[in-house]
C-alpha cells in the first residue's frame, strides 16, 4: 500500500469515527516531510476525495471525508460541551 493510500485510509477512518484529521499530524504520523504532506493533501482536495475546513481558533486545516464537515463539527461541539459541563461538576 502506498503512503498516499495509507494517509487517505487514516483520514477516512478518523472521519467515520467523528473526528477531523489536522494536516499537521500527517508528517508526524507517517514520517514524511511537511512539503510532501501538503502535496498529498492538495492532490486529495483537487480530486474531491477529501474535504477541508479551517479551525476557527488556530486557522489550521482539518480534513475529513466528503459530506461530513458539518456532522463532525456538531460532534466536536457536543464533546466540548460535555467536557465543559463535566469540568463544572467537578469544581462544585
């Protein structure tokens, strides 16, 4: 399996589990240069096999399978709310 296929499978698996994949994790996870990671990501985006969104706080690009951006964003919001509410309960 090529490095491109491994990266795509990793991103799609994260997406199916309800998580985005940050572009910055790809060079670290797959031991490739940052430049090579961006080349691969660009190819995925240009063919439409992946979609991207930018993090509203850091501006970092996050990837997911096509059509999943809003459902994953909703899941992220739910996880943040649950984390915040459990933190508030612990402080009482």
